[in-house]
């Protein structure tokens, strides 16, 4: 984790929001949600983790399966960095972690669904202000079987990662009113058409 911590220190300067993705009832797919839940307890565990008292504050936002509902707030905030946290199959050992930049997002999530915005498209929208950079912090899942909870392997990864993150930032939940689901359909359609027009024939 030391090398990973050093990469975070060198990469994520300025304002930051962690966005937790995933389904709570599909095993390790809940990784992003569990990590943010763990970070929410940081105030009570600072002493135990020997976290420095004066750290920059990062926001946390639980988006679940609907990150597009938070796109307006994330865009308006004009953050320096948005870090999506999710379970990602990158053919590694279960519990391994990876940090992908926007180019990596394009590679992993190129598709645009008729129901959801891909992360790569959300990254393009956020980058439109010329300031915000997007990243994906992914963990290799062991099982995403419906009706199950996080595996012991991912619980261990989550605890270790939370410990590292707490040494760098203090975390505060970001409470805002997300767009109603019914309002995201025209947004998805408009952005979908925009990307299709940009794509080469």
C-alpha cells in the first residue's frame, strides 16, 4: 500500500470528491459503497489510525447505481478531482486495487447505455469545465453473486485502503438533492447523441 499511497500523494492535489458506486446486495459490487461507509466513521477512528490532525477535507458521495443523478452537482462544484470507487474486473487477484485515469475510463467503460451513462461519458462531462480530472479507484471482486454481502477478501482490502486514505484526507459526506430519476432520461439521450456525433464513421 505504500506505493499506492505515494501515487495518491503525487496525483490528487486540490479539491476532491470520492463517489461510491455499486449495488449493496451483489457481493463485492458493494465495494465502493462500503469504502465510503467506512470513511464516514473516520472521526471516531482517527486516534486508532494515527491520522494526522490537520488534513485537507475531501467530500464523499454515495451514488450507487445512478451516478448520472449527481452529475449536475459534481459539475457545478468545479472540483479538481472526482474519484469514482467501484468493483472492477481487471483480471487480477481478488482484492487487488487499481487507479485509472480518464484514458483508462475510456478503455474500461466506453459504452453508452440507453438507461445509464457510462463512467467515461460522465468523465467527459466533468472535464468540460477545463479543471476537473476524473479517476477510477477499482478493486478486483471475488464474487458479485446476487443476495450476498462483501467477501472477506474485499472487506480486508476496504479496511486497508480506508486506513491509507485517512492518513491523507479528512472525509465529510456531501449531502445534496440528486436529480429525480425521471429527469436523467433526456440528459442521457442528449449526451448519447453528442457522443455518437463525435464518433468516427
